[in-house]
């Protein structure tokens, strides 16, 4: 297991993070999983034994049940690991029960601390953008939480690149402590992040955590061309993240992952995780599991080394087209590209 700096901070995190969306199984999250405390404790111990040192949750996962279960599952091990959670989604029906206002953040950080049974949160993340709350109000609140010791670091999640750069600019202008990370969706099937989000993160010094790196299980190898959709999966139950816009391309990617996996005697899931965790700018991939054998397979990806040709094959079959202004930059400005530019453009040089 590799340990990498999270952005421009002194925090070192494992290349794989255990996500806990499957803990609880209440409401809409029942389609993802319903792991109870006993099952969660086994998965947490299994992850720690494999070298995982960070666990990711959110206040809205199963209406707070995920945080409660994670807190109980960690128990005395809490001080030995890092805990990340999030705020933004509505946690009630009131007019101020959602968003990134000072009122909502201060209320929810206390609620998360209580549910997690801890006196600090290692990484507190803005779960989504809030265009109605002044950014100065939101960032001043996070700055205060760090200075008061309620949280150690903070990050953003599901922001666009201009949102992220605006955050950094406001922090610079106001003298606020800056975020150290972004959590985004990025897989061989969904590489939109390479247009703006990954170059922006490299340029700004934000670490990147990848949520749903197996595209909700689409890249696990269970879904194959011209085969019946497997029962008991989240997509069979109506889950629609991520959306599938090009089924032919999706199955071309899956077949390549399966082929590479067969060459190593491992699953397509391991190949996809090994590929994404070694992309430029990626700090960690957030994996989730309902069962021990599924988690064991995902954790094994940390030991998988892909050849240059295998990496190139996956890259080529999943490569995003250069949209404007990138095709124009590639044709006319490549002589002056910097590191951030090459996050996208390096793959098109052939």
C-alpha cells in the first residue's frame, strides 16, 4: 500500500480509502448496501490490516447511520486512522437544513462529531457547491473550524473547476486556510475530469480523491456485452450513477479491462483500480464493499503493477476526445504546455 501526500499538506493517506456509503442501508441508500455494525467492524479491520488509513463517509449517508456505524466500528482504533466526512445535503425539512451556510455547517459538524463519537474530524468536505451562500461565509466558517480544532483539514467535492479556483482565490484574498483536496468522479468510463478538474487540481495543489472508481460496479467485470444484467446489483435496483451515454464504448472498455486482468490472473476491478490510482494527480480511490471477498479483491489492486503497454491500451480505448479549446491548444500551443496542461494533452501526443 502506498501512502501519498494529500495535496499541499503534511497529511499522508493510503492510495485506497474505504468508503462507507454501504453502511446503514436506510432510505435511498438501501440500493447501495445495508451493512450493520458487526459487518462494518469486519470490513474496517480488514481494510486496516491491508494498510488503509483513511475512511470516508458523509452526514447524509443513510441519514447519519453511516457515521454512527463507522464510529462504533472504529472504536479505540479511531486515533490510529483518518476520518473524512461531508456536509451540504439537506438533513431535515427546514429552510436552513441544507447548504453551506454558517448556520448549517456549524450545526452539522457538531452532529457528525457526535455520531462519529470523536472530538475532531480529519477531513471535512463540502459535499456539493452552494451557489446561494456567499463563498466568503462558507470559507470563513471552515477556516474557523480548523483554527478551533473541530476539523484538521477541509476539502471540496463535486465542484466544477471554476468553483474550485474561485475557492482558492477567495482564500488567498481573505487569508483563509485553503482546502487540501477535491473528491470527484473519475474512471476509465468517465474521464471528463481530465478536461478541467484534474489540471486545475494539479495547478492549485489540491489532492484528488476518486469516488466510485469502479463506476458503481460497471467496471467490475460483472457487466459484459450481450449478457443479461446480473441480479442483485445496484443498477438492477434502479441506481443511475454514473449515467451511461455510450454503451458500445463502455463495453469496449470493460473487455479491455477483462483482457488485461486475465493476463495477470486478476479481476477487471483490480485492473481498473490500479489504472486510476496511478493517473497524474490522483491521491486515493474510495472503494466500497458489501462483502469481505469483494473488499479483499479491491484491496489487492494496491499490489498490481500494470505494464506500459497495458496502461496504454486502457488509456486508448477510454480516451476522451479533445473538445474546444483543447484541440486548438493541442495543435497550436503544445510547445508551451506546463505540467497541468499535460494532464489532458499527454495522452493525445500519439
